[in-house]
C-alpha cells in the first residue's frame, strides 16, 4: 500500500512512534486494566510499544503526519499477502514482549495480566468477516492535536484507498467514547465481548463505498 498523502514511517522514526503511542494509550481502558499503577504504566508502556512497532513493521504499513509523529495510523493490507511473515513476527515478539514485561515488573503480575488478556490483545475476530479487509491496528493522535483535523487527514486517505480497492476496513477499541467518532466515518459495530478485568472490546467494520 502506498498513500502519498501521508508520511511513511521508517525504523529511524520508532522513538517518536513509541512516544506517541505511550502518550495516546496511557489512559486507555485496556492498559489501565493491564497495568493499574500509573508509575509502572508510564515505565512499561514504552517497552510494550517498542515491541509492537518492531513487530508490526514486519507485515504492516505505518504512516504518520510527518517525522514528528504527532499522529499515526498503522494498518495491515490483506492484498500484500504477508501472512507467513506475520506469523513469524507474532511468535517472536510475543516472546520478546513477555521477557520485557518480566524485566520491568519482577513480581510477574504485569506479564500474567497480559496473558490473561490475550483475547483483548488478539484480532482473531477479523477472521469472521466475509471478504478481505484492511485492519487498522493503531490510530492515534496526540492530545495537543485533537480538534485540528489531524485525525481526519490520517484516516481519510486510508478509507479512500479501501473504497478504490473494494475493501472493508476493521478496527477494535476498548473505549466506548470512540464509537461515535468511528460511526462518523462509516464504521458499524460488528461484535463486542467482555471478559477479564471488566473490559469490553468493540469490533467495528466499515463497508467499502462506491466511488462517485
């Protein structure tokens, strides 16, 4: 996938990527549940997102507004056929992440929480969607840029690409406050489930729109 309207992230941008993800997801219900201590969460999340960024880069397209990464969008395009690379990356970085968690929290509680919440960290629900679909794994904008139109500038080219290719778009959120935002862009609730830690995962899908 090539989206010329956005800045394509490179490995050298990963420090900024980790910083943005840590800021944007610090208060997310998922990570508040997995790492209840604010101080511990602030210390551990950079390691979690460093592992995620390195894993996702193996099989996903990663874009931002600029090299400053004030906002980003990371997505998996099924037409690129990277399933084997994805399987290998997932297995490797699951091991790396668990080791990092064990180092960051020697009590083992955080690592155990991540294991218990495996269903919330997985996207297996997407396999139940008929047809091919782009999966948005991360979509985040720093608080200082909320209300500036940056989120729209990031997601609009992705949706235009999906419409052009006739692809559905899927994403998940654990924050009910995000549902109206995604509804505005044509996403509908596909499923939701609750489980460990009192969390609810909302699974959303957008159908491709005809090109006018």
